[in-house]
C-alpha cells in the first residue's frame, strides 16, 4: 500500500491508501522521517512510487485547507473499514457525526451506541487506535467534564486543543 507526505499549516502530514480507501492518516511528528516511519508502521505502507489517485489528491487539499482554518467536513471520505473492528467502526461513525465546532463526551457516544455510560472507556480505547485522526475527528470527543483528555496523535492534548480552537469549538479554561 502506498503513502504520501504533504505540507500543512501544522507541519508535514501523511496519507496512506489502497483501492478501497484511506488506510491511515498521520499528523506531523518531530521530523518528516519520523512522520514517514510512523505512517508506514501504522498503515503498513510504503512511499508512493506511482501517480497519486485524484481522490487522494483531493483529500490532501481538503486536509491542507482544514489545517489552515478553512474547516472541512470529512464525512464521506473513502475509508478502508476492513482495517478496524465492527465496534471501532461504530464508534468512528459516531465521531464522524460530530460537526466541526462541536464536541461530545466518551459517555455520550457510548449511550448513542446503546451501551451505557460505563462503556465510555471502551469508546476511548477505540478512539485511541483511530487510524484516521482528523478524517475521523476523534479530537471532538472529550471527557464528561469537558476536559481535553486522551489524544494519541503527536502533540497529544495540545494538538487536540489546537484543532478544536481552529474549528471554533467552545473550550473551558480552568
């Protein structure tokens, strides 16, 4: 499977894909080499040697625009769901339903899945392994007390807060 790195306002990001859809997204690491290595490991991909498909190029442009502050809705982006479990897919679909500028708690997603609040940790665990952060906006999921917790992408909670601010979400400060 191929992948490509590309510049954004946040730094060098990466996308991996196959004929079915995206297999991975990578936020910038400290260096481009690290970004490339992380994406290759997570998506089991290699740098693209052939022309990048038009739909991938369009996704790159939309990611670049989003990270410049021209907020995009990535619902409908082609994803290779075979890479995740049915539970993860269900969680990710609920995360995709959260529009830019809004947030939901892990418990709210668990309730929407008819699992009850006690499944909030399972929702968090699924989001922690999201192969498509930003495309599947796991950064829009926060703790029940609206705290910025659990963002596994590079930069952690700082990146999560930066994304939510860029999207116009209301953030509470202590």
